[in-house]
C-alpha cells in the first residue's frame, strides 16, 4: 500500500532466535529499500532470559500493544533453564490465542538446490501448503487430572472443535487455494483428519468441509486420514496442493513436511489473523546449543519475512525475497541446510540473500 508505514513488532526471543532475526531484518531492509516499503521496528525482549531476570513472561499490557502493530516477527522461544512448556504456553500460544491468529500457514516447498531425503523427488514434486487450525483442538488446555501420582490417576485432555473455528479455517483454506499459484492443473484442498475414530469432532470437520466446499466449484475436494497422509507426504508429495487440518495434526505433519523440504532450517510459518495482527516465525525452535555461534541457518526466518510482506499485501517485496532465496540456493555455494554444515556462516547467508535482492 502506497505511503503506508508499517509498524512491525520484533521479538527475537531465545537461543538462536536473535541471530536468525538479525539476518531476517537484514534481508527485509534490503527488500523494503528496493520497493520503498516504509516500516518502523518496535523491539521486545520477551523470552527466557527476561523471564529468569524479572519473573515475567508476557504481560497482558504487551498483548494490548501488539494489537496496535501491523505484524509481529518472532525468532524462537525455549530456554534450557526454564521448565519445558512454560514459555511455549505463556508466550507463543498466548500470542496465538489472544490475537486470535486462527490460521497457521505452513508452506512445504523444496527450493532448487536443496537436498531432500525423499529419493527421486524434485522441487516440481514438493510444493504444497498446510493450513493448520491454530486456536482450538487439543491446544486449548482444557481437561483435568484426578488422583494424581497414584495408580488410580485419571488424566483427561479435551479436543475442542467449534463450528466457528472450523468453518473459518476451512474457508481460509479454500480461499487460499483459489488465489495460490498452483503447479497442479486442477486445484485441490485435501482435508486431513481422523474422522474414522474421532467421530464427534471430526464429523463436524467433514460436514463443514462439504458445506463450504460447495461454494468453491472449481476446486477439487480431497480427504485423507492423518496416518495415511504421513505416508503420502513421503511417497507422493506431488499429490498435494493445499492441506487443511486441525491444530495437533498440523503441528505433526509440518515437521514431516519440513524435513522433506530440506529440514527445519528452511521451513517458515505464519500465525495469521486475517482481520487482525499476524505473527511470522521459522518453524524451528531456539536450538540452544548453537546459540551465538553464527552457524544456524537463517533461511526459515528470512522466508517468514517474505511471508509477512505477502500477507501485508506487499507482494512485490515478498516475491523479491523469495527470488533472492531461490537464487542464492541455486548458486551452489551451500553445502547443506543444517546448522554448522552450510559451508557459510549465518551472517554470510544473510549477506548473500540481501545482496541478491
Ligand atoms: C510449532 C511448535 C509449537 C506448537 C510449540 C513450541 C508449542 O512446535 O510452532 O510447531 O506445538 O505449535
Ligand atoms: Mn511444531
């Protein structure tokens, strides 16, 4: 949008988050400079270190501030000295829930020049998008425990599926599919569930999929149980165009997807509220053992920056970053996508991509 100045909240977070974000911002500066996209960065130090220092994870006042931003750019959360699950729940999931970022958009794309563990598969074959529901399912934390620490212990964890939540997610998937430049002749949304066993919640998904699907006459409707989906993602990834699924299944299959596209070093994701403030992040975690070594692969974070520009409507800027990533990866300079084995440092990767813009 002409003349618009975007306010972008930057949360580098823990571990390798800050070094990845540093390179992401380097590329963003270069790309926004070229297309004259004005933006202002608002820095936040939320994460494990701050929690250990102040005992505060993410106050509600920060959420209120986030609501006034145009987007959030997140590095990674997770700190070895903080009990597992705490920062995930009180920081990452809190932002997703409180900002109602109900879509988790995760492209599974094999860039040219990147090695995939899938034998005989090329960038032609691995190019689809997973739309993961991001605010419901088993992530709501509803449930309870009875007779804890006894042999009679009962633990219940509920899966929440609401009409509203499922409908808006499935609708987003069809709309996304309609707009997407697909390599397939016939566009297709595949719903992934476990409706053969989860007969209440996933029956709701099935009915809504059919109902919403009727509005999208030109899009083929596919269906796969999640177990079979894992198999097809390995054997025939070229079958997929857009996958829509619930929160937990989406979490699981996108790690599988990430390894088929060369690993967590390249996989980016967006937590999207189409009517509000969205947050963009690499799928990988904070990888504490690599912290400060300048060996981590920043491409996932850089690609998340491209996605941020795309969702903000700055398509040309997003495309320039994507093209620069592809060009750099095709240059033959990379030895691997894995931390410490790239044949280049984190900052050299950022420089290479920033200069290719
Ligand atoms: C992801 C992560 C998170 C999730 C964790 C850190 C809570 O695995 O973004 O995929 O499960 O959503
Ligand atoms: Mn995950």
